[in-house]
């Protein structure tokens, strides 16, 4: 059964009065710098592009999008290429040239988010739960945990302001919504549906197809094969500890894939990238992924956030010694299984039993 289409009503957080607040703030400034989390994903890229469009078309100020880390996943690289997105490394930006700063699809306080110490954040737009975040001193703080995507929030402001988005921006926002809501099937609410309907006439469908189905290098399939060999199956809970892995995106991608297995209620996937251990959690609808991840990471030096059936976190690792990494993974596994009331001695591997 398809979800019901949104009606014309919006919750107070996305109404025209809130859009007017954002517009007034930006109109009082001269130049905006937009930041997001490390290794930005489609929702953060789309949200950043949409906010830059809002700044230019609704407020008359220029905006720039700066990134930390790299864009690694093949679909994300295709998004940047197909939509002609300019990504400026943050370390090359002179922040003194800007008088307004926004953080999109994350919040100051998240472990995977770097905000230069010399700047004061003016705008936060996000949809994740973040226990470490504090919006007290932020002029425009809009964190809507019930929404499926940050891109939906930004699209709602464009619609409220009467902005006609460019094809590139509309496609980026729509793809951000599609990825974070699993094609409008997960954690979706009326605002997400209405945002997608608003964007739909402006989407470049040919480019969207190219983004969603990029060619993949042979190394991708080798990493996938190695990951699947490390899967451990419990009673409705699937764990996969990748050890050292090329990117945090691969951790999330494996988690998404494993949730599709029959009988799985929750997936926990983790991997070490540099000095950080990344964890991605996916659950069936109705189970709070963030609470599960928070319990699993109890006592660790890290932070986590999430929304609905999707959550992610990072743990800072003092040493990349193999024994220390295995100890960390055993602690996480013990906490995860305890939260589900599952025994840790009955794990199976993929292929142990053929149907």
C-alpha cells in the first residue's frame, strides 16, 4: 500500500513564518558558507545545494558549499559529476570572507562533524537526534527529528518562499530525499511527500537515473565479498565487523544491503577508517535505531545520532592495533546482543545452511 499523499498543511516548524525567519536572517548578511558532516552523503549535498539556492534566489546573497573529507561512494561521485556541483575543501577556504555560517544535515557536537573554531554557527538545519548538540546560541536552529530527510526541510523553505529551483538543485534535493527515505518508504512523513511532489516537475530524470546506477570498479566487489564473509547471524540480528575498510560509506552500504535479508530485525555494521570506527545501524520500521546504537556505544569515546530506523556513530580509536580493534568490536557486539536479549553463542555465517 502506498503512503498517503500529503495535504496542504505543514507542521509549524515548516510553515511560512519559519521560512520568513530564515529569509530575514540571510537577507541581513552578505555571504554564506555552508558546511556539513565529513564525507557528505546525498541528503547533505542536496540540502547544502538547496540552501545555497534559497540564499541566492530568496535573499539575494551569495553562498558557497565547503566539504571536509571526500566524496567516496560511486553514487555520490556521480551526483557531483552529473549535477555540476562545486565542492570546495574547507581547508582552502578563508572563513573571514563570510559573515554567515550554516551547518546542514548535522549539528555541531557530532563526532563526524568539524566546525572551524573561529566561526560562530548561525544556522543549523537537520533531522537527526544528537544528544551532544545544543542550539541555545544558534540564531536559526531547525532540527526536525520526525522528517525523513534534511533535503525535505530545505525544499519546504524553497516552496514557502515561492522559489522555482533549477533542475540541478531540484534533482539533488529529490535524490537526497530518496536516499534517506529509501524511495519514500522509510521514516517518511507528510513534509517529505509534499517536498518531493514540489520538486518532481523540475527534476532532470535522465541525470537522476545516471546517478542511481553508476558503473562500479572491481575493487568495490572485492570489498563487498570480504564484507559478506564477515557477517554473523543471530536470532533476527545481523552483525558485520569489517575491520579496516576503505570508507565510512561502505559501512552504511553494507548495513542497507543486509537489512534486506529475510527475517532480519536489525543490522549493526562497523569498520575502522583512519582513526575512527564507524558504526551504521538499520532496523525494521517501528524500532528506534538511535536508541539501540546509543546503548551499544555506552562507555565508548564517540558520538551517535539518527532518526527512526537509521542511525550512525563514530568512536575515536586511540590505536589501530589489531587486538585493540577486536576488543572494541567484541564490546560493541556484547552490548548489542544484550539489548536484544540474544545469546552470543549461536551465531551463524552466511551460507551455513542452504534453503
